[in-house]
């Protein structure tokens, strides 16, 4: 069953009605009922009882995303939420690395203490902590210089900032954010593939697939870099939500 994104959005955010000055358009958007005047919603096309939300020249009618434009907006906002969650997580990791760089010796002593306590317990279950990849990675981290850890924290923070900027731009459907998302995401794809060659996990596979799909979707759906007509075709889609075309579509229903 197909989702009616127009009505779904109106149910969540409310209808959008407008009374144009042009009498020919006005009569096509207005209806008289037994309980009062009703105006056609510019998004879903249904008639809504009550006064219109606005009035004036047809050219000044609100540009309301609907149809495919609205579906694309939902997809962009899903990606925006994913980028925001990732950005916040990376900020927390950067903060943890920075704090670790300032108290490395104390953390090392605490780690060694717990390792001594846990070693006999894991040995009982025939697991050698001294040869554990996780323990080995943590012990290796203790050998990093303070300046190296600070640099890593700074790079992580810069990456998080890019993710958060992407999230804000995608949420508001900014075209520069679409370009930034495609370029930044594609730049990290070779690194994600390399990580899979080192160690395969479902999380890494899911992340790689999601990023590839995001790049392809934004490239094709938003017509970046001149694909499928480029920016001119995108503007034509947006003009498809104009007042005149809404009224023409309403006549066809």
C-alpha cells in the first residue's frame, strides 16, 4: 500500500490554505458548504473548513513541498538524524580520547589493576587475556604520545563537526549540504572498505552499505554535478508545487 506523504504531513503539521487575489484561481480553491466556507489545502488538495491561512497575489503563495519533493525531504531528514547521532557519538569519543591523554598514567595503572584481578577469572574459562586482541589494542594505546592523542582528538572533533554541519544542512534541505554529504561520505568509503579487509563485522558492513546508498540516492535524487538535468531540473520540481499547478491538479481529482 502506497504512503500518501502529502496527507501524512498534513495530519502531523496541519493543512496550508491560501486565498489568491485572482478570481479564477480563488474560485477553484474555495468551496461553500452547509457548515461554512472551505479552502483547498495546497499540500494534500483536501478542502479545509475555516478562513484561509493567508491571502494575496498568486505569486506570493507559500511554496509547499508535496509529492516527490516531500518524499525526498523525508529521506534527507532521515539522513540528517543519522548524521547528527553519529556526530554526537564522535564528539563523545573525542572527549574521551582528550581526557585519556591528560590522565594516561592513572588510567594505565587502573587498567593493570583490573587486568590482574580478571586474569584468573578468565583463565578459569580457558580464555587468555594476555593474548586478547582487545586487551592488546588497549595496551598499545597506552604507548601513544600525549601529542598524538591530542591530534587524534582534534581530528575526531573536526570529523564530528562536519557530520553535525551536514545534519543541519540536510534537515533544512540545503543544496550545499547535499554536495558536502556526497563528497565527505565518498571520501571515507575507501577507508571503510580497507577496515573490512582487516576485520569484518556486521556493523561495518551495515555502515558501508548505508553510506553507499546515501551517496547514490543524493546524487541521483537531487541531481548533483549535473546528473539528470542538474540544478535546473531540481528547480522545475520545486516549481511543481506552485499555486497554479496545485489548482490544476485539484481539477483533475
